[in-house]
C-alpha cells in the first residue's frame, strides 16, 4: 500500500501540513516514511489516529479493487493531476474511474445549476471552439452549466473530466451517471477525495471546488449568482493564482451578476469572441499552425534559467520573476510542449536539448 493512502485519511493534520512533510521526498521512500513519522509526533494521539487511518485505507483499497476504481497518489507524477501539486492543500490521493490526462491542457468551466438559455448556448459554443485543441475540460458533473459542458465536450470529441463532492458510490445527481460513463469511455474520467460511501453533503462542495480550480490552468465562470458555488470556485482559482475568465451578461439577469462582478472587480478577463477565446486562454493556440513568437516573452526569460542539464524548481522561478504565477505555469507547460524542457518531478524541470532562443 502506498503510504500516502493512510496519510490521506489521517485526521491529525490538515492537507496543507501534510504536503509540507511529504512533497520533497517522493523519490525517497525511506525519507518519506521517516517524515510521516515526524508528522505523527505533532499530535498527542498521532499513533492512534494513524492506526485508524490505516484501517480505513485498507478498507478503501479493498473497495477500489472490488469496484474497479483507480487510486491516484500525489507522488504519481504521471497520473495524478499535475497542477494539484502547485496548490497548498492538495489531497494525498484521489479515487476515480477513467484517467486524468496530463498531456492535455486543463481548463475548468463552471456555472449555475439554473443556467439560462444564454448560458447554455455560450457554454456549447465555447466548447465547440476549444474542442479543436488538446484540451481537458473540467467541471463538477452538476446540473446546468456543468452538465452542458460535459455533454458538449463528448459530442465534439474533447476530453472531459469531473471532480465530485461525495464518494464514488454516491454520485450526485444520479441522473448524470450516463454522462460519467461516457466520459470514462471517451478517455476522461471522474474523481473524488472522499471515501466510497460518503454522501455528497453540502459542506463538501466547496472542498470539491478547490480541486476543480486547482487542477486547471484557468477557470471560466459562465453564469452564477453573486453567492454561489461557482463564485466560490472562482475565488479559489484567484487564491491559487490561476487565470480567471468570465462571460459578461445583462445587468438585470441574476445569473450574470457573478461574472459581471468578477469582470468589474478586475478579477476576471471578459470573454467576447468565442472563436478567439482558445488563444486568449492558451497563446500557443492562437494560430492553427501553433506558430507564436515568444522571443521577447516570459517563455524566453524562463528558458534563460535553464543552462543545459540544470534542474530548476518552480518556486525558484516564482521568486526570480515578477510575472503572475498563472503565467509562469502556462509558460512552463508551453516549453514542455515544444520540447525545450522536461518535467522531471512535481515541481522540478530540466532543459533537455539545445533550442534557438
């Protein structure tokens, strides 16, 4: 059993603390176990709580084997959502069906369960444009905008993935089970950090929303009331230094109050032209040929940090460059895609071949 599985269920520390104790030791199992033992000493009942966590981890492992679920651990660089490594409070493991495709660019799209025809139409049009590119469209499998986005992605051949609030045995709404099954069959999937039989309680949705925001390079808010789950996701995205986009709407339309406020407060960029949005989100998509001049951009400046063979931690780049963190992550992903650098760990990159700067 991966030691991160019982750590996931350990109640003696929050995720933020757990990450600080394990994130630098993924390549050294002995050091990882030693540091977890140090973590247990911080709580007076650490040993007892760890034993309970081990029992629950064993139970969930047996359920996963019986139900055919995948267990993705934080130290699985290839399969765990790579951008969740960048947030301060990632889950130690995810349970799910299907796969998370790290080769595709993750973009989340969220909105009201009571979406208007305008919001549903806009969602479909944006997905139509985005589906031309290697995108992973992320949401929460809810009614309204979420469901519309997942359906449109499936209809247009795009990969789509969801995070759900409850356990894998408690999908909500149950009417979206067919969509979830299609997502898995089409190369995507759906995931949760909760135990298999955990119901989708109200307080779990904000916890789930941080996964939607954190696993994505950017978030699009289509429609939302000022106080809503979609706005919680939007603010979490801002807190994680992710880029935010919003669809403007009529001032008298309650479901446009949230996006309009985000634009007015300069938290989100406005979406006006659906056909141009993919390039605004991910500049390498600005032309059909993928041609983009970045000789004077952030990509060139970051590349200068990589003499051949040098390993560079993403936190070093954040300290030495004044650019928004979301732009740094986007530039790193671009440089990996064009073959200039390799990602060799959750937060570590290395230049692999000579390129013309």
